[in-house]
């Protein structure tokens, strides 16, 4: 049986990684004023330039049912079954839309990742490894559900401006963060973005502390794969994080840029490390 692994562009993988792992995507839409652009065809820099000029955030539009139907039907021309791993249902309508379409089709299962960005990618890669090993659909789906609670997805932010403008941060928290120079950690927990630790100081120091804290707290990683995902970052910051991850023993470290959807909600100088924290399994 030929099984397709599918997701949305919020997976934040490069074209090269998507091709390498045979992962199929369907794009979100980003509305910038009067213009609509496809996620995956716009850079974080273009997003940030728009925000600075217009002083408003782009609006992100989830994949609708019509788009999902076209996407699934096209895949079913080549594949016998589709496993679609969606952006957390707590963050977007995409999962609900995909589920509604799947009910009308045969051989499509939609899974709520309860995560975002390369947290979704970790699940997609796991699924594809099981496909390559010849596992049955039911075993792949069960294995995904077992691993979802262990996906460690978190980020360090330089500013909370984008979270505030997007309604994910209160005015009081926004003012307090700016006055005190707080650079927060954002954790994805039970599918939602929640505040974690609060840091101060230069971004180099903040990122180093965030990475060390994360590895210490989520201290049972699957060392096969880790993603270093960011919107913008200095080269020396990226190299520092890579060195820490290598020292921790990760076998594969992939660096990816956040796409338009994630960048629209997080802003500049957002960096995260993402891995599955179930190493004993």
C-alpha cells in the first residue's frame, strides 16, 4: 500500500527537506493589506517590512475545505492512503476543515498534531520512517498518537509585540515586558501557546540560557533528530546553539526558517529548538 504523509505549510520545512522526506503540503494564505500571498512564497523579511510600514500584522488564513478536498483528491490519484498531520486545533481551523473533508473521502486520516512549526515536522518524519519500514496504516497512526504528547516545541522571543498585536498577549503583559526588557520563552502545551520562563539581557545570552533550560527540563530527548527553527537570528547565535545541540548528542540537526504564518505571529528574532522528548522509547 502506498501511503502519503501530508501536512500544511506551517510545518516550516525547506523544499529540500520536504522532497527528501516525501512530505506533501497544502498552503495557508497570508493577507497583507489588499494582497493575498501563499505561505511558502514569502520570506520573513517581507513580513517584517510590511509590519514596520503599515503598523499592522498580516492576517493568516487557514486552509479551507475546498483546498483540502483538491489536495487530498490529487494525492489519492497516486497513493492508496493519506495520513494528514495538521497544525494544532487550538491554534487554527485547519484541523477542523481537513477533518470535515476526510469524512467525505475514503482512506484519509487527519491527526491533530497539538503542535506547530517543526514540532509538526517531527511527527511527519516519524510517520515517513514507519511508511518506509512497511508498517501498516493502523500502526503508523497509533504510533503518532503515542508520540504527540512528547513533542517539545518552544521558542525564545526578543519582543512580544507581534503576540500583542495578534491578541495572544495582554496589554498589561505587553507593557510590562517592554518596561522590564523581558524576553519570554513560549511553550506549546496541550496544543496552546503559553508563557514559560522570562529572560533578560542580550539575545545571545538569552538564547543560550533558553536552550540550556529546555534541555535540562525536557531531558529525555530522542537524539535522532532536532530542529533549530528561527525567524531571524545572528549567525553566531545559530552556531552557538548548534554546538550545544551537538554536545548534547543529537545525531541530526536541521536548521529551518519559520514560514510566513509562524513569522506573522512571532516576529523577528524568534528562535526555538524542537525535538521529541521520549528517548527511553
